[in-house]
């Protein structure tokens, strides 16, 4: 009986109008296009903003590095390594002290955001081109 | 360019659902188009049984938009695509009916009922009854009169050719409840088409 019922039920299937799936696909494409457009804008604005913020923060970080004498410690590392071997404890403490951690962390964060948003923007523009 | 796209669609047509999903996740947008083409009629037929032919296209559209939004999160280890799709369709229909207040949610989500083995044998159906069933108009009328849970099980089992396990996953019901619904639905169908034979 199972197969008879199956046959009877298969005959009673309702069919959708032929263009329904095509209409749905076009609607999805339009929505995807719109979504990509919005995302591309968001990523682009984030890229510009993070780049704008990164410039002063980066400048600040480099000036703090030079104020704290980080460069001198590094050149000492390459010029007179025998002193460093003798006073390695003091040298490493001074080197660590010369790193401006807050501005370094901030710069790295904004650099990371900049790369992520640039990557996102490129992907969205590529998707838009593919859909078009 | 258009020829390339057409060729890629033809090539994708023979792929299984899971392969298409994998390809869609890897950026092949046409794979979703194939899935939509493959299942539009199934979802339309299922939706129409509960919301009528006027609202069914809107439901189908909403279902596939939900699929598009969530396809990248689909986990084939949890269920098959077809089951997942019908769960989305069912939830969309429930939301629609709730909004329209056409049916209460409880009607869709009846309490679990125990499977009764004492019911008469469902395997016997007289040839006269089978002839009546072959009239698709009559069958559709009978289906319309059926309680929602029976209708769902019959459609998913006989039209969608799902297993009881898959139906259970779709409806969120235990296997025995699904079997019970199926058993009762078939008996009810039998009573309706051949009342004299069984009285």
C-alpha cells in the first residue's frame, strides 16, 4: 500500500509557476549586491578612519621611541656586544623601559584594523564585480 | 561570459546538495541558484498546504532568503540540507500563521502522543479506495481536512519521500510520535475514502 499511496501523493503535487525560482534568485542577487555595497562602504570608511588615526599615533610612538633612547640601545647591540654580554640584565631592563608600550599597542591595534578593513573592502568590491 | 556562466550551471546541476553547499561556501554563487531551482517546487507544494496558493510564493521567497542568509552556517553533520530546508520552511509557515492568526501555534506543536499498536492494520486498502485516491483533486481535498500534524507527516513521507527519522528532525518530534501520526493519518485517510468498507 505504501507504494500505491506514494504514487497517488506524487500525482497530487502542486507545482509553482515556472518563474518563481528565477524571481527568488534575482531578488537574492539584488539583496547580495546591496549588502556588498553597504559592507564595501563600511570597510572603506573604517580604512580611512583607521589610517587617519594611525598617522598621529604612529608619529607619537616613533617620537617616544627616540625620546626613550630605544635607537641607541639597538645600535649598542650591534656595535659593542661584549658590554651587553657583561651587563645583559641591566641592558635588557633598559631596553624594555625604552619601549612605549601604550602607544605601541595602540599603533598595532589600528594597523590591524586598517589591514582588516582594507581586506574586507577589497573582498566586497570583488564580490560586487562578480555579481555584476 | 554568459556562456561560461551557463556552462557552470549545467556542470553544477548533477552535484549533490552537500557538494553545492561546499561550492557556494567557496564562492561559487551559481550553486545557490541550483539549490533554489531544485527545491522551489518542493517548498511551494509544502507551503501551499498550510497557507494557500495566494501566500505560498511569499513563503517560498522568505524561506530561500533565510537559506541565503544562513547557508554559510549550515552544518551537514547535524542534518541533511533537505531536512534543514524544511525546518526553515516550517518555522516560516508557523510565523506567518501566527502573524495572520490563522492558526494557533499549539496546533502545530501538539503534545507528544504515544504510538498505539492496537490500531487496525494500515496496510489494507481496497482497490475501490485506491481508485479514489488516484484522483488528485480528491486527495488534496482530503488532505486539507486532515489535522495539521497528520497532513505534515503525509506530505513529508509520501511526497518528499523523507524517512521517519528525517520527519522527526523536521518537526522536532520523537520518532515514535512521527510513526504514530503517520499511522493515524493513514487510518484517517482510509476511513475518509472508504467509510463503508471499514464500518
